[in-house]
């Protein structure tokens, strides 16, 4: 499993996350910021835990984010 964390408040809506991982991200029509699908809010962050097959696309989304507000980490499973 991987954990994707997004600091949405700092998002500028540049669309790079959507270009890299369109199944996981979209742009909100209400404020123009990126939404992380299937995420829960945890303080200022939105967090989604997803399968390993999404790692590469979301890692690229994190690397391409000009605001550096996306992180992707592998999580150990029991």
C-alpha cells in the first residue's frame, strides 16, 4: 500500500498531478484546486491510502508539483 498526502490549501491548480495520475486527481470546479480522490482530511492535509500499482504515477505527480505539496510513501502491510 502507499499513502498519498496533499496539502490542498497551498495548491495553485496547475494540473500536473492530473496529467500524471488522472484516476486519482481532479480539479475542483468550485475553487480550481486539485482534489485527491478517496482522501480523508487530517488537519491541513488530505490523505489517501491506495494500492501499490498507483505508486509510479503518483510519485511523478509529487515530483512535478511546483508547490511540493504532495508526498507519496510506501506503507508496510501486516
